[in-house]
């Protein structure tokens, strides 16, 4: 099994690599020190199995799952975590494999064996992905940063630096001071998890109200939002959303 190790602590990665050396069915093809690097390595290496640290700065293990591109085959995932028993209930409910740190040799062997059986079983990976999806949805919290793509790179953007998110050419784009990036989040998913200062201007756009320079009334009783970016980007507010904006901004 082609395997990727993801952990922000080098000693933890090194110890796990040594423990996995005893398992001939495992081929460690790469390591990642954070969530953004993990996404890039998953995209590049297409591993069968990922050992994924849950608690990492910037982008934690669960955010890595939520940021995997739609339509791309997911690897099997075994979480490495220091969560207490209460937090582990979410993992138990979805039958996702996890190992408590420090990792025990026997429990590691059991997890590797389970992964091998899932790879061999018809539909095993699809079933596991459904469980991972359920886990990711059950543990959603407010977004502090979003993962975006610039050419072949993944980047992590603090949401407060985002002027707006909008649909363009079938892709969701995020506008910052420096560039326009694409992202794999849907607008509906973003709307449910962005902080309170973001506003769904219309079906295809979400705006950061803190970075709006001007609110212009339009002839049909709606509004035009002019952003503070250099291009003074303009985003229309739909008639349906206009009353919501009036209430939000007390217009």
C-alpha cells in the first residue's frame, strides 16, 4: 500500500515510519508536515493510505478531508490523535480508523490489517469515503482559513483577507489583494461556515462586508457592492437578498 505520513512533528513522523518498516505491505511514498502540504502530496502521489494527524496548526486533519477536491479518489485514512475519549466518540460513530498517540505497535498492526482488507474488498473504499464524509460533516466548525489553488500550488488564505468568493466558468474563485485563486469548496459549504461578516450577495457570490468600499442603490431597489480592491470590483446584490442586506447594514 502506497502510504503518506502527515504530522506537524518530525519526531512523530520518524517514529511512525520506523514502526511501519515492520509491515512489508506498506510502502511509505512521502511525508507532509502540515495540512496544505498534505493536500499537495495527496494530489501528486495518489496514495492508497494516509496516516493523518488530527491536530495541526493552520489546517487540521479534518480540514484536510473537507478540502480534498471533488471527483478525485480518496485514500484510506487512519487518524493519529491525542483526542480524549469524549472527542473520540465522533470517530467511533463513523467507524473511522484512528490511533491514539503514542502509537502502540499492536494497534498499528490491526489498523494496517484493516486498511489492507478494505483495499481488497469490493466497495470497501467507497464505504470508507462515505464514513469519512459523515465524520467531516459532523465536526464542522467556523472557517478561519480556506484552501485555494494557484496554478499547481495549494495555498492557505485567512478568510478575513478574502474580498469575495464567486462562481466563474463553473469554478469557485476567491479574490484577495494579491490574486484570484480557485478553490474546491462549494459556495453553499462556504456560506454555512464563514464568519458572520460574510454575506451571500446572490446565488453565485459571497462578499466580505468588511472589505466593501461602497454600497450603491440600483434602479430596481437592490444594491451594487464596490469592493476595496485595486480594481474596485463590483458585485450585484439580488433583489431577493436586498432586504437581508438592508437589515444587516441598517440601510
